[in-house]
């Protein structure tokens, strides 16, 4: 079977936040909770004549590679007004899917709110929360642990199998590793797909839907997952244990999602009418099976 090609570049399908670079802009940057570093596009770096930095090793979905960088002395997220100084990898906008992306280096002290009803994304200051604050009736709160600044949910299961879940807003498709695949795809039909990461390198994955994945108290009736042993699994030490990178396709099932890095909490606001029964099915994103075809992966 010929693989379906899934590429980057459809900016209108991405949720972004306004960012000023050296007082210029604002420019629309993607928020990528799966990326360790903030990245700017080659086009923006040339337009603003940003000074070159030393090459660095960048971890993307397909592995590690040496990339050029630029010096950004003043990068300001407009909603919070805090200035960051970063050495940013410089990559092609067509592979980023936007003019730039915000990584953990600029997000780790803040809270990211994704409102799918309004189609907006916001970064704001995190406030200290009571450890046992009661959730609203339509809200489910999941506690995570922090590793390299990213949030990993350990209270997650496929059936009776515990899985580790990394929140990855930079990926349009949820990704599973081989250890998870062994438990779910024996008798399930998969479809080959080709993914392009931020460096322009392509990789193949097997795409299918997986039933009964539970993250905290959130039960997904059916979740589209692409299976491939991509580099982030090795980075987090998740090659032997079943693990999942939870992408935007799964997160879009909710009205909104709050990712609070300092408090290590994720708050899922359930769809209307599901407050008392938090079980639902995500829409199929398998090409040809309905839903969005704009699947993109970092």
C-alpha cells in the first residue's frame, strides 16, 4: 500500500500566539510543548537581520541534527509581556508550519490555555494553586511530573496497561512507541503515512485508531495514533515502556485545555453535555476516513 503523504505548511489550521521579536511584529508563533527550544524561521531571521549564533544539536521527531542558530535578545510573548533572550535554531518556515514556534525554554514558567471553542491559544502567568483544589463539574484535572521541563502524565492506561503520556501541542497527530504498538495493533488494520518534521526530514509511521485510552479520569473511546519509534521517546527514556505523545488531534476533543507547567497540572474542560459521563470518541483523522486531512507532525 502506498503511504499517504502528510506535510506541514497549512498555517490557517494551526493555533498561534502573537510574539514580538526585537520590538518588531507581532508575529504568529506556534506553541510546541514537545519542543525544548524556541525556533524562528529562516525567513524571519533574514527579514530582521538577526545575528548568527553557534550551531547547535536539535532534537526533532526523526533524530538529532546540527542546525544554524540566530541570537534573539528580545523575544516577548505579547499576552504576558515578559522578555526572553534566546539562541534560536533557524529552520524553514514551510517545515515549521509558521513563522516560528515557542518551546519549553520560553514556556516553562507559564500556563498555556488552548480554547478550541474560540479557536484561540494564550500564554499567561502561572499562579500557585491549592494542591487539592476542587475541579469544576465539567473539568478534569490531571497531575503530571516534569522531565526536561516537559510534562509527563504517568496516571494513564491502555486497558490494564499503564502508559506514559507526553503532552505535545506541536504535533498534529498523537504518536505511540513500539512497546505500546505490541499491545494494540495485533489484530488492528493500520495505514502507512509519511510525516515531515521541522528539519524537513521525512519518516514513516503506521496509523490506526486505538480504543479505551485513559488519561487521568479522561477516557478516550477511540484515539487516532501513528506508531513509530521517534526520537523523543528515547530522549525521555520511554523506549521499553508503552508511551504516547498526545498531539493536537486528541486535545481537540475538549472545549479547552490548560497546561500549567509550574503547578504540573493539566486541566481538561469536557465537551458540553459530558460533565457526568467523561467518555467520548475522537473524530477519525485517518486520511479518507473523514475529519481533517491536515495532519502534521514535528
